[in-house]
C-alpha cells in the first residue's frame, strides 16, 4: 500500500513505465492550484510575466518519501500549537535550478535524463542535498541550507536552460516542512541550522531582502512535488485566417 499521494506505488498513478512525472490536465484541481500559486507569486513588477504551459506531478518511491513523512510527523508533534494549516506547517514553495535536458517541454517529455549537469533531473531522482548549497551561487544569505520561496518570479532568477532547443522554462514546486519558522530581515550567512526551538528560517522583505525566502537545513524537510512549465502564451491563429490558409492550401495546383 502506498504511503503517500505522491508515491510511485499509488494505484491512481499506476503506469507500466513507472514514470516519475505525471502530466496534469489544465482542468485538474491541482493544475489550477499551481497555476494560481505561480501567477500570484510573480511579484517583480519589472519582470516579464509568463503563462503556465504545463504542470506535472512528481512521484517518488516510498523509500524516498518515508524519511520526509517521518520528519514531518516529528515536527508536527513538537509544535506547541495545534492550529496548523497543514501537517508540520507544510507549504508548497518554488525552487529554480538548472535543466540540461528537455524534461517537461512537451506533455510526453517525462523521462529523466542522466546528464550530471542537469540539477533538475537529479533533484527529481534523488531529492535535495543540503551539501550542494553554494555550488552554483557562492552567496548564501542564510547559510548552508536548501532555499525555496513563495515568490515564483524570485525562483525564476535561478531557473536556467542548458539546452539550446528549450523553448520554455521550468520551476520545481516542493513540499517543505516549515514547522516553527525563525523570521529574519538581515543576512545570517553563518547559519548551518535553524536556531534552537525552530525548524526553518524565513527571510522577510524590508532590510536585506526584497522578496521572501524560506530555508531548511535538513534533507528530510523537503521533497519535490510538482514541475511547473511556463513561457510565452501559445500563438493563436484566428479562425478566419486559419480558414483562409486551409482554403489557399487546397487551391494550390499540384506539381506536374
């Protein structure tokens, strides 16, 4: 029996190929939720705004999910208050990273690549690793941790396509056990864990930050949950132009 809705073993995700990504239809409730999170989280006023072009659910083996679920239960049990919005104060937060392949570019592009430089596929395959912190960006505002944000336009700053054939952009949406957050407005670059009694650090805008970010310091505090694919809106051909094009196509004389 599957231990979680994001389990690869869950009956509703059954697939002979055991695909790690499941394409969600635009009418799906989860798709609409993620689309809303992406659009409302786009806070940068001067950044180009994109449309959501696809959403995939990320599935993981039970042995990858179990440490996360155990950690979430432990955090939930340690919290002094009971009015939790979700178990362990779990939140869905964005993370931008490198994509060296074309994962998610089309609904059937669900096979993970094996390129070592593809951080996206490695995260989906094995989840996050706090030891990788600072490997691409030397400045770590709140020390050695795993960085996420509710601000999709901030996460977009860290999204990078390595393939010249990529036409769209991608962001991971992750389940993050925030627990009891320690809130800061100033940098704390020496942190390697949240202060005693806290489970995460939330950077609040106002002094050193312009946009919110959330940091956890345990690999078990986060798991990838969705992949949001975004870009320019698809080009729409007006009906009368399409009709004219088709008519002209069939009136074209055949080559002799």
